[in-house]
């Protein structure tokens, strides 16, 4: 993503993080957050990642020594997303994945979304690890921070997005009559509402914040929501760029970079532990509890017999 579209803030202490959070709170705007374990990572959906994985031949990748390596790689990925796989466009592949999931999901779950509630089907697919166009975010800075730190081996980051600004921008990109209809069904519980926003012809590049009508336990605990792109035939970041490329976008997207310092990460995880922020609380069930044991290593004394 073009570095001119976001602001970078270096965080080198717990106090500085709290100071930023307090200053941001004064703006009276709604923000959402996404933690990434590597500060170089941007935004990419699981559907986009899967299409790239199966659509790009290793021999077609540029050499890393090429001075234009990054640009050539991004252009290659854009071409693959535009072309799709096996003669099928990404939109068609997505419909096929949803159809396959809907036809077999009843074998595993007793309660299912309504047939036409595409957004809830996508949320359910995302929850169980299927490739979707959705990107997970949280309303909590500290949840985002935990996800950034949990598996970090070096410099990690928390992306912060101004939700208030994004909602206004999305509204400006959709014809007013259609937007009124979408607003009447803001959780997109019908196929009609979903299609008006995300299956337009031609597609409209945008990123829209979405909260399904029905919450699963993980969404509730993690204060979660989703970002959903308007055009799956282009990278998620190109959709996001379409939102940010407007007057007064400055400060809408911020990358909080946590410095590569093991003592700093330990201090952050200890503070988060005091806030009851760990895998056991964020991921209900035995697997979440088991994962939480890893971060207990920041308190070795707890583990003594």
C-alpha cells in the first residue's frame, strides 16, 4: 500500500500506547483495530490469499534481486485476481464456495443462517477458517494489540482505522436510492442488500465495515467486526485505497508499530494479562486455554511447582 495513505507511529512503551489511546478517545470518533505479528504486513483476505496461492506459478514470480521486484509481484497478483482460476472469475468462485458450504454445513451445525443472509454465511465461513472476502477487526485496541504480540518474533503492529470516516466515504460512493435501501437493512440480512453493496455491476471498489445481525461467541468476546471489499477481483488494499483517496483522509489510517524488543513485548503481554487479555478469554474452549499457556511464560514464577 502507498505509504502516503497512512501515518506511522512508533510505540516504545506501555505509557506511550495509553497516551495515544487517550488522545484518540478525545476525538469522539469510532475506531477499529487489526493486529499483525509482522509490521510489514498490510491487508489481505483469506480468499485473496488462496487465489494468489493457486493462481501464481513459481516460475512467473520476479527474482528478488530485481530492483522492481515488489512492483512486478503486485502487478502479477493483480492479474491473477482479475483472471481468476480455471476460467472462472473470483466472484464466481466465491459463489461456489458459499454454495458448497451451505449445502454441507448442516452436517456439522444445528442452527444455520437464513438462506439469503449472505453476510451471516460469510461470517460463519470466516469463523471456521474457510476462504472469504472478509477481514477480521476489533473495536478494542487491546485485543488488536494482543493478536499482534501473541506470535510476534520481531517488529509487529496494530492498524487503526477511523470507522466514522469510512462509513461516510462508503455512503458517498453508492447511489443515494440504493444507500437508503441498504440503510434499512444495515446488517445486510437479505441477499438484495448484500448485492446492492458488494455485487454491483460493474463492481465498486470500496471497503465497508459490517457487523452480522447474529453474533457468534468469538465475535462477542473479541468485540469483533468485519471489513468487506466491494470488488473481489482486485486486492483488498486497492479497495481500501479507493476509500482513502479523498480530501481530508489524513489520520484515517494509522499504523502503530511496536518496536522489536523482547523486554517490551514481555511488558506489554504482562499488562494485557492484568487486563485478562489472553487466548483463554479471547478463544472460548480448551484450544484457547491451551494456547494461553504460551503467554504465561512471561510470568515464569506462576509455572513453578
